[in-house]
C-alpha cells in the first residue's frame, strides 16, 4: 500500500476524510485497489466502508483496531486515530471541545498551527471585533496595541489585541498595506470542522453576556436593546427566521455601503430567538 507513506495522519482531524483521501491516493497509484479490496483488508463489509467514507456511518470500536493494524500505526499514531474517531462521534459541545483539544495536543506544531488559529478566532469574542476595528483604527503594529485596547468596550490588554491581530494575519483575514497600516481583507473564514458548532456556542454566549453588561454600562442613546415575548405556533417558526434573515441582509447592505474612512465605531448586533415555554402535546 504505497499511499501509507504519502499521507500524514496529523494533517487531519476528521478520520473519515483521512480514510477517503487514503483511498483516493491508493486508487491513483494502484487502479486495482477498490472499496472491496480496502474493506477486505480491514475485515469489513464493502457497503459499510462506503457509508463510512461518505460520512453516513461511524466505525465500531472493533473496526478502529482493524484500521490501526491495517495502517501499521505505532503507539502515538494509533492513539491519535482512536481520538479522531472519538472526536467524530462526539455529540455535544463539551465532548467536541474535549476531543478536539486532545487532538491538538497530540499533533506536531506545524500541523496544528492553522487549526488552532481558526479555533481561537471563534472562541475569543474580541477577534472578530478587532477585525472590524482595523477598519476604524489606524493600526500599524504592536506599538498601537495598547491604544486600540483602551478604545475597546470592555477594554482589552495590548497582548489580547496583538494576539488577535496576529491570528487575523495568519488566517488571511487582515493584511499589512505598503504604508504599514494593517487593515481587514475581503476574505471569509470558511470551515466545516466538527468543532465549529461548539466554538460558536461559546462565542454567542460571550456576546450575550456583553449585551447584558451594556445595559448598565452604556448610555441608552448609544445602544438599542429591546425585547419581545410572544405566543407562536412553533410549526411556523421558519417564517420568523426568514424575517430575521432578511433583516440581517438589509443591515449588511447598509453597512457595506458605508466607506470605511467615515466609520468611527464598532457595534455588535445580536439576534436572539428562543423558546420560553412549550405546551404539552397530547
């Protein structure tokens, strides 16, 4: 199996993507390699293997060890593969965070650097805020970090600001112009990683807490916080969600039409719709 030497398990956190890439590389090197051949080698039914590669099924504990033997993993890589499977099977945010962070500790620095930057971006509420602030603040480097941090609400340390800017530059979400100023790019961070939902939950929780604090700390004329409690037919909730989506799009269009040179502030707008009571169904 020539592909064993051409694929690095530490480049992956999704075990099914690792297996699929291995299969495709091996197939390109050996046209006789098929799902059936692969399945036989790991003592598995070919139809089950195909469903695993398609993301429709997970491997069983017994099959995990079959893959470990097939790839001839030594102790460290074997444990990494087992942890990848556990991460893929994680069902709640706490389990996702636990297994993802465990994977990161096992990976060599070169393999984990970019993933860690993505992870931090969604975990730290102020990273997206600093990105927007770079449109407003004349930021040239670490010497400006303390000043920018003082302008934030709540205030940030120079270290927090610089860490955020470094991550933005690493992810291509910011760039340094010829005149030295660091500004946001038009790039968007796209990821389908399993950890994303857990990180976004943390992020949204942090923003909700900031909104709560702003009620006491921000003058009314500089904020707009309102609430609406209503009785709904829960089967019609998608209609409300579409109205919220249209509202978000309209606001984005207004904001995008504002030249960055006239902007002087960064605002956070949260949309929150959640159930408070549900009548028992009979």
